[in-house]
C-alpha cells in the first residue's frame, strides 16, 4: 500500500514535531500548533469574508461530503475547516491537511466552471491514504499508543487526552499492533 | 442546439449505454461503477474522470464544463479533502467554488500580486 519505509518516516516526523515543540514523544500534539509552526493559517467557514449566505448554508448542510480545504498560492497556505464537525473530527481533518504539506504533495489545480462550480483536476487516492496515515501518527504516535495500553487508559479518556476521536484511537491501536506488542513482548514465550 | 452541461452529461451517459449495465459501461470508460452511477445522478467528479466520460461520449470536455479563462494569478491552487467519495453534488461544488474564490480574494490575492 505505501512505499517501503513510509510508516517509519511518519513516526520519525511525529517525534521530530514533538521535539521541536518542546514535548515528550508521547505527549499530545495540538494540530493548531503544528499549523502555526508550518506558517499555515486555519479558519472556519464562518470566517471567510465575502462568502454569500446561500453558499455558506449549503456547505454546512452538506457537511458530510467535505471536511477541509487547503488553498495555497505557492508561498502561503490557508486551511478552511468544516465548522459543522466535532472538535475531534476537525483535529483529524486539520492534521490531514497539514500532513499533505509536510509530505510535500503537489496541490491539485482547481478549475472554476462558468456557473462557478469547483472541479478538481484529479483525486489522488494514494496521496489521501498517505496524508491519513501521517495525520494518525502525528495525533497518536506509537509511543503514545504504548503508554495508553500499558497504563490501561480507557479509549474515550485517551481520545479526550489526545484530541482525537475514539474511532481514531481504536484504528491506531489496531493498525500499529501495539496491543499485541504489549501482550506478547519480544523475547517472551 | 441545447447547451451540454453537467446535468445533461448524466442523461447522455444513460442514453449511450442503453441496455449496457453501469458496471460494464464504467469498465469501458475506465472508471469505477460507483463513480459513473453518481455522475448519472448529477454529481460532479474530478476532471480526469470527467474527461474520460466525455471521450467515451465523443464530447469536448472544455465545452461541457464551460471553463472560464482566467489570469494565472487568479486561479487558486487548492486541495480538497473529501469525507467519502470524490464526487460532489452540483450545489456543493458551486458553494465550494465560491468559498475558494472568496478565501483566495480575501487572504491570498494581495500576496500573489505583491
């Protein structure tokens, strides 16, 4: 699914970002601080000046079909989050957008049709998968997951502590094999 | 001549495939059946998918979209993260287009020109 070494690279990035912020490897990492460190502005739909009410209403009502948009002019990037989503969901969405920037994905060019509709050039599934994985690592790196399991911290408490959704904590625990690692440590039979 | 737009594209696809199932037609076009089905219901796909459907229908994709020629500096570069499938309803696509343009005008255009 990913290029060899990508998952290890993601864990390294998660550790580096924490070190740069003066945090321990297992500390929660606030996506807004990562955005600030990257020089990325973060806004909600309500803060977009000049956006007509009808468009704003459609975007809030059809909140299931979009999560976040990153716009860049080559030197500056801004992220607009869907304010209809929960804080945990928004944190994941923001980390996802930031992950695209950290990985260095080329932004897709957008075209605006005669009637003002947005149409993307391509939808890169592989880039979305990479950004999802790195976002998960940044929010819940392996060190944090090991700490959660060893301490026997409940899923909802862990989710609150790390600003993630319960589903995200569960997903990370499953895909990293951390539970198994704690239950069956190397060298023990 | 009736102007071809995104909604008529879905109808043209239904007409062209006739008795051919969505799955078989999608395979011919080179896209997923789910995507073709959504396009036939009026949803907006990404441009690459769009071009493939237009090629299959022998249509000029630029004419269908009615792309507005704009100055390079006024075209924002944008990445969108979708929750589910990479298709949008026309109303959402239009609202997102307006949001991108408004945000670009407010926060990025001055720096582009400066």
